[in-house]
C-alpha cells in the first residue's frame, strides 16, 4: 500500500465503513419502517454502532498520525510541526477544516448512537424511526464530506520542510481554551441535529401534535447549554488571545455561532407555549429547521471563503456541498411542512397579550428579528456584490446599533415574563408581583449612577437587567422557600438560573463596551506611569525564546505588586507576530495590558497599552451560570404539574410558582 | 427561515387565505438568498496588476518627510521628472522578492541620465529602520528610502498591502498604480507608456 | 400586611418611577460632555475596517496599514479640522468602500437598515390581527368532550415520555 501509509489506510477504511454503515442503516431503517419489518428494525442498532466505531476510529487514527508526526498525511503536514507542544499538537485536530469535520462527525455519530440506544425499545414507533433515519442521513453526509471534499487522510507526498509542517495557526497554539472551546461549541452545534431529526420524524409520520416535543425538549436544552457555554468560551479565548481587549466583534464566524443560538433560544421558549396551549406548531417546527439549517449555513459562510473572518483558519472547496445541504434541508423541511399543513392547524387561541404566552410570543418576535438582523448584516455584502459588483462591509457599528435596542427590550421581557400567569394577567397581579423586582431595577440604576455610569442606553440596560434579575430571584426565592434546594431544579427554576447568567453577561457586555478606558504609554525601563488610579512600573523588557517562537515581553508591575508580562511573539515557522495580552482580573474591572510594536529590549523601551475594562469577569461567571442553570433545568422539578390538570382553568391570584 | 413574516402564519386562524402568500414569500426570499450565496465568489480578492485609485489623474498628495540618510524629501519638489514610488516593508515577502527587479529598473533608468525616472522607496509605519538598512546593504539599491513615521503618506496613497508602485508624471500627477509584485521590464514598459501618453498631449 | 399591600399600590410605584426618571435624566445629562481626543480616535477607528486583514477593525488590528490609519486619524483629530464622519469618509475614500463598517443609509445599502424595521412592522401588524382574531374566537368554551380528549391525549403523552 504503497501510495498511502498505515494511518491513511486505516483512516480511509474507517470512514468508508462508517459511510457504508450510516447509508445502509438509514436505508434499512426507512425500508423497515415502511414495510413494518421489526427484525430489520432491530438490525439497525448494529449499523449505528459500526458508524460510531468508524467515526471514533477516524479521529483516533488522526490523533495518532498527529502525535507520531506521520508526514505521509497531507493534513499532518498542514497543521503539524516537529515542535508543536503536545497539548496544541493534540488540538491541532480541529485547527483546520478537515479535522474539524472529523470532530463534527465524531460528535454527530455519538449523538446518533445515544439516540439509537435511548430509544432502542421504541424503534418500532415510526416517529422515532424516522428521526433516527434523519440522523443517519446527516451522519452519512458528514462521512461523505470527510471522505471526499475535505479528505483529512489524503496522502501528502514527501514533505518539504522548508515550506510545510509549520504547525497550527499561532492563534490556535497559545491558549488552553483551544482545548475546550471548539469541542463544546460543536457539541451545541451538532446537538441541534437531534431535535431537528425528531421534527422531521413528526412531519413524516404526521404526528405533529405535542408528543414529539417531549422527546426533543431536553435534547434542545442540552444543545443550547453547550452552545451557550461554547460561545462564552469563544469570547474568552478572543479576549485572552487576540489582544484588543474585546470579547465580541460581530465577526462572521461569531455570527455563525450566534444565529443558531438565537433561533434555538426562541425555540426553547416558544415550545412551552405549544406544550401548554397546543399552539405555534408550524412556528416551532420552523424554528428547529431554522436552527439546524443555520448551523450548516454558518459553516458554509465561514468555511467556503465567501465571507472573510479573523477566525476562518482555512478555506476550502467544501462550499458547494454545504450550500447544497442547506438547500436540501430547507426545501425538504418546507415541503414537509406544506404537506402536513392541514394537521398543523392549532386549535387554541391566546387570550391576552399580557400573559405568559403573550410574552413568549413577543420574545419570539424579538429573537427572530435579532437573528434576521444578524443574518442580513452578515450576508448583505454578498447581496450588494451580486447586485452591483461593489465591495462593501457591514461591521460591528451596525450590529451594535441594532442589537442595543433589541437587547434592552429583551431584558425588559425577561423581567416581566416570569411573573406572568398563563392565559391572562390582571393589573392588580402585575402590580403586586413586579413591585420588588422593579425596585431591584431602580436599585441597579441608582447604584450604576452613583458609581459614575452615564449614557441612556447603558443605564436602561442596567435598570432592566436589575429588574430582570429581581424577577428571576423572586421566582427562585419563592421556589426554594417552598421546596428547599429542590426549588432550584426543574425547567422554570433552572431557567431562572440561566436568566441570571444571561443578565450577568448582558451587564458585563454593556459595561465593558461603554466604559472601557485605554491609554498607550511609551516607557523606559524603570519608568512609572499613572493611569486610572493605578501605577504601572516597567521593570524590564526582555527577549525570550521558546521552541516554536521568539519574542519580547515587558514586565509591568501594577501598583508595585506582581509583575504582569504582556508579550509579542514571532512564531518562527509562520513568520507571524502574535501579541499576548496579560490580564489582572478583578470583580469590578480587569486591567488588560498589551505590548505594542516598537518595543525594544536593547534600548529598554516598551510601548504598553493599558485597558481598564469593567465587569468583564461577570461575562465568564454568567456563562458558567448559564451552563449550570441548563443542568438544573434538565432535572425534573419536584412538583411537576400533573398533565391532566386543566390549563384552561382560571389562574388563582396567589403565587403559582411551579409552572 | 430568517424571514420574520413566518410568525404570522402559525398564529393566523384564517390560514386558508393568508398561508399561500406567506409560503410563497418565504420560498421566493429563500430562493433568492440561495442564488446569491451560490453565485458569490470565494477565495482571495487581492489583485496583482494595474488597479484603480481615486488619485489617478490628480496631483499627488503632499509628501514631506526625510530619507533614511536624513535628507528632507518633498514630493512636490520632484516636479519635472518622472517619479516611481515603491511602497515597501522589510518584513514583507513579496517586497523582498521583487527587490532585485527594482535594482535592475533603477540601474536601467540611471542609464538614461537626467530623463530617467527617479525611484523612491516609501516605508510603512513602524518598519524597523535597522532592518531596512540591513536589507538594503545586503541586497543593493542606492535610491532614497523615505520614512513615513506618521503613516500619512501610506494613508494618502491608500496603500494597505505592500508592495505597491505608483508612477507620478513631471506635472506631479499620479498616472498609474500597480498592486503587488512587479518586474523591471513591466515597470520600464509602463513608465515608457505613460511617457508616450504624456508627450502626445 | 395591609400596609405592604398598600405600598404595592400606587404610592410605591409612583415613587419608583420618580426615582428611575430622576436618575436616568441625571445619568444621561452627565454624559453630554465632549469626547476626549483619545475617545474620538477610538470611536473613529472602530468604524473603519482594516483594509487587509479579514474581519478586524482598524482599532483592533496590528497590521501596519491599520497602524498608519490610526496615526493618521490621531493626527487629524489633533488638527481638529474635520468631524468624525469626515475623517472616516477620508479614509474610506483612500481605501475603498469595503473599509466602511457602518453601511450607508442611502441607495441600495439602506436596505440593510430598512428591512429589519419593515420586518418588525410586519410582525407587529401580524400579531395585532392575530390577537384580534383570537379575541373573536375566544368565546368557544371547552365542553366535557373537549376535556376528555385533552385528558386522553395528555395521558398518552405521559406514556410516551417513558417516565
């Protein structure tokens, strides 16, 4: 086997086996379901496991090739280098497109086999069967991608070390978060395949009532949690690595992860309306389809090179396939929805806009609008180019302008919605329930103004954030008073913990966007400068060398204490300069130091940029709370409403906590 | 499914009348979107060759600076001769690669005596002067190297990606912009072309 | 208890709105001061895309072209002859439209601003009509048959859940 080494051979074989297993599995299960052949249905389990083994094997072989530096593989030549540190050599798997598809494939195969295992006993149910067929088809598509357009195991020929084998992009080898951010984000991305598959199953079988929701709710929740944590980790990575002190830049890749988050968030809210009231059936299906197709579309946008991004670490020829997949997904889903349109007619009615369902409806309008704005802004340059052949850009000023009002209204909804009863709310009830939360908002405003915050938009954001926080706390306090720590469990209460996390993120983003202060100082060794009430002394500027890079770092003592060391490194293989900021984290603000070009150890001169960034840490804590709250929400609460309780009964005026 | 008109459909009891239009609208929008995506070009958009510039046909922006030898430089004072300005950075690969061609071009023009074009290298901001000096002493090139410590000249000429080469005629008017690497034959030919046009008018 | 309940009637709310209005007004008014030159440079450079690097603003980017633009913006702000918009326009004129991050509000480009507004209006109008229709249909009161049907369906759902 002369053309390819043992790793390439094993990798290709694993992928071929996986592709065959998922294709046969999907075919067999579809046939069996159509023919109602139970024996064949049981056989499908085997196919799913083989597909999983194929995916696992492919990833393991690729890691083996990376670790053993098997230069016979083109991908190893692309992202591997003789001297990448072990950790970043391991993460090199997902540092370019081909390996990322392998990671995607692995997670997808895992989700598929978990679905197959969990619903093993119910595989005779056509809805479940069609869902699994959908998962297998998607898996087969990714096996196909991994074999054809993005072949990670392609033979690389004789490596020319003068040109190849430089290791991953320097930005992907200087922070530990590279280990966590992509897999967790992908867990969220890929996780939305499961609810989508169940939605397709529901449409195919025509059982579009509320049964399939029960299956997908928790899957959607988990996917959402992973996606949220993944996005926050991505912001953290950008903050720690990119060196301009920001966490979010509305870059196309960031938008691509944010779009499914928006529609997914809309879904996990509006699905409750369908559960309680049997309404919004088409809408919920559409949201799931949108979420899944947006993950594919986002991958297309950022990986095909049609939009440029600071995070797009590789371009490729995968574009047409992903675009085709996007088209097929949308066309099939729309076709199915149109076909089942008669069964999707929902019986209920929403009595009053001032009600829980009314608030969810408003929430959905806003989230969908938000998603529309983000998508429009991301693809608008393409539209203009197609129409006029002009190059334009749509950047963060646009998104910031649009996102601020939407975000503020969403915070307001977050404040009001949790106290609203289903059906209809009286003024009396609102006045009572919202009283203390509203004072929390007023308190937040007063505190913010006393601390020196200015500007209408940030102040409104803080007010409503306090208000929303008060509402969430009210719910949690009432629930824990009644049920002890179990009052934190269940969808409503876990959801409130998530709300608190989102509020922290919103406050952190508002404060850091509005009140960051920055100063640039040229210092000689031994100089001290005063900035924002702190003193910064330049202890030294030194050269340093590491196996794969050389650089300079400044040692800056903050307030005479510990020295922080912002650096600029040149990654010798790529010839790329990468700044590494140094951050002193604090609850109230971070002090963020970067070393600028023009610093020289030989002259003892350093150009240091100092950012004072308020409340950044709140964003990371908020992300953590979101993840934690999602976990809590996944546990069933103690007092589950009996499903047979009439929901149409009038709501008593006193607290109805566990809704 | 980004179309916000969708929420109307599920909540509308009289779907019989509204739904087909909503569906049609969604399908049309999505189809148009699909076509835009399918036809959008991908890949690098950086062009090598003659490119457009708002400066073409206009008097060149004011450039007042000093050369690395400490001699004052004022572009307006170069009127009367053909001027070629090459934007350069010692850390840029293509700039280093095209350097021998510029050396050749410079020698060629010097052969024409006073009527030959003057070549200037314009540095980028923050370019390490020691590195530039070292590069020129290693690789030859005796024409003046002009500093741009405040970046004004680079911005005024709209130079983002070096190397770039501009030709300025004896009236001080910018007549040509070339992006990317250039070789000496091409550069001489372009200068000659502009000379012919200039002399014809 | 009754005093707490009374508090939550109008007096408490009126006080709340007064406090919020005062502090909002104070906080907003305090903002009116002019920007420092550094803040202006920051604002301006955040509105310009780095002409060569993908998806970064001039403010963020470490590229020499961005450094040059930053220096130029700083110089122009210090000279004080041009407004923020004019400085952005000057740079965009040199480097091309793709460096302008805030899309124009005129011509075809204005669509990027108008479409979201149109979408919001459509959604609002749609919801308005939906609520009106629901209100009309809301007279239908579930009878015992309906309740039995719901019960059956919900029971089936519980079984589906497998719990």
